C-alpha cells in the first residue's frame, strides 16, 4: 500500500492551497523522499503564482515534475532537498536534491535525485538549482581572467553569479542594485556593491538579472566598446522597452540570452544536465552562499507566505520552507488558504 502526502498548489492566480496526494510505493528504480527543505524562486515562481506566464511560454516554462497547467490549478516548484526513505541501497538515508515542487513526500525515479555532498548543509542545498543557473550563465558568458564585470540585480541568481565570478583570477566584480540593503549581502559574497547611478563603466561584461527594462538599459550603458550583456532575466508577460539608438551600434554592443533549460552551447557536447547539477552542488560547499538564505517558514504557512511575497509584504532573497513540524492530520484542507 502507498501513503499520503501534502502538496502546495496555485489554485488560481494569487491564491494557493495545500492538497493531499496519494503516493504509490516506489518501484525498484524509484525513491521515496521525505522533504526537509524547499526553496521559493522569487523570480519565476512568483510569476507563476501571479498568473503572469505568457500563453506562448506555457510549454517552455513547465517544471520537471509540474502537475496541472498554467495559470492554474498548478503544482509548481523546483528547489527541493530531502532524505531518501525507500529506494536503492546506495541512496537509502542519503540527503538528495531534486527539481520537485513543494510537497511533504514524493516518489520519483532514482535518476531524478542528486546526492548532496558532505559539507553542504541541507538548507543551503536548496540553492543548487540557482547555482546551476549561474554555472550555465558563466558557460554562456565565458568571462576571462582580469575582466571588469558588473552583475545588475542582486537577487538569487545575480548573487550566485557574482560569487562564482570571484573564483576567476583578477576579475573585478560589482553587484549593482537599487536596494542599498543588498550591500551587506555583497560584502558577505566578497564583491563590490554599487547603486545603478554610481556603478563603474567601461566594463567587459555585464550580467543582467533584475527583470526590469531600466536595469537592462543601465547594463548596456555600463559596457566598454564591443562589450556584451548576458541577459538572465525572465520578464513573463511584461513588455520591455529598450533604447538602441545612441551608441549601441557604433560601439558594437551585444545582448545574449541565457537560460538553464539546456546546457550552454559552449559545453553542450561535453556536459550533461546531471553533471552540471552535480557541479553546482559541489560549489555549494562554499559557506558564503548562506548569505542568500534570508527567511524561513513552515510548510503549513506556504499559501500565506507566497501571497505575502507576491505583494511585496515579505521581502526575501531566498525564502526557504521547513517541513520539520508538518502534521498531515492537522494541515489546512484544500480551499482553506
């Protein structure tokens, strides 16, 4: 016989709820995972919660274990860390990361989980998907020794990119954001911080992650001749205006898109998505990433938490969800949120 779990669903744009899920016993090549922590992606996940995924992107934006369709009801999420309770001997009792939504327990193929390395705390490991995005971005951008680089937008992805850039010898990294409170996080990541109007210019590379037209425009303005902006933002259905008059053509500036759905072209023939994720998990041995873990809530409160995050009432960089106190018998019924 199987068992029961609870999952978070976006019932409709702006409203979430917890729903019971019946679990089958895992097959020989599957694992049963008990979730310890999950993470909320402020960018993509809040766009999903608000119902702002463009219809043309419904298929592209599907999460690996998504259930339901946009704009809802939909079970969505992809930052999950748990413990294997049943499965192959080599995975039993191991802490694993998977691209699974917010759910107390779940059954997936054993190939869909990655073991969290020794030295990486379970809560920090929820950042694996975001660090993986940053790894892919740097494979796309190909920064060089001694480059002068800015990361515009000090969100989860921008901060992870900035930290990885510090590992390249001679690189000067400036994290740029409109929120002066992000200066403290920049210091923890050992990078410079600047407001947009005071950021250094004549840069070799700018990585843009703010998901605003103003941020993208400022990124272009900061470039040296023949420099390039790597665009990591996801705008949803928001129109983006950009001025490409001025010096855009005369200075031969460039804009390149990057997205984690496929391995960057520079590594596609030599790295798999699994290898990329394992690299991201190994990079999370770095304790500096703890600076991104800025808030935590209980799983039972997730419907209210997502609503508060979407409204701006609850600011957070990476908000994590704890499952330690979850009780299936006292969880809210569907529709109670």
